């Protein structure tokens, strides 16, 4: 039996809040801002923690998030393991139904993190995890879909010396 992953909305509302807090703390006016950069980082911003399984031996979508902002590069991660130690299970990151990540595998008896830096992402893109198993009698278990990035705000500086 294959379970289709949950759809999770990924937004950038925190970016505006973080920028406003930064400006207030530093008393920086919006006209002084040179740029802000979203960069890949292990800073967890969005997650889909449900566990999904598949017994399919062909690539099957098990988890999905919709991206609602422009992200040049992010750290994608998910955790995977076979239901029975020793059976090989496979996982891979897809974007909009197209594979973009490397094929990852595990035979471990505990969940193993599979992480990569991937991008760019545009509003409406789907960050998907596809998985399969080498033995249809042993499910592939996938959980903790993660998306990590950080916001750098660049402001002008004045050299004193």
C-alpha cells in the first residue's frame, strides 16, 4: 500500500517579521538597506513531520511541500529507513515531479538523515520526496521533511579609519 504525502504550505512571512525586527533593533531605515540574501543553512524554517510509507519498487511520491517564496538555494532534508533492517530503501528529492536530488539509500535500523543543498525555488514550486523499496514486502519509511535557509541583511557601513 502506498500512502501519498501531506501537502504543506511553505511561506516567507517570517522574512518580513525578521527584517522589521532587525531594522527596529539597529534603527536602520528601509532606504539604507542594500540587500537581503536568503542562503542555504541548517536553520529549520519549514517542516512536514508526518511519517509516510511505501511498498512500491518504483519511485513514488510520499511527501510534498509547496514553496510560496523565491529561494535561491535551500538545505533540503528528510529521514528514511526500511521497516526491516537490511532491506535497501531509496529516497530522492524532486521539484515539480522532476528529480533534482541525488539518489539516497539506507539499510539502517534507525532513521538516517538525507540532506542536500538544492535550488533555485520559485513561488508555486513543489518540494517533493519520492521513495521506493528493493523488497515490496518491506516498506520504506520516510519522515521529517525539512527545509532550511537563513536570511542575511546587508546594510551600508561607514569606515572610520
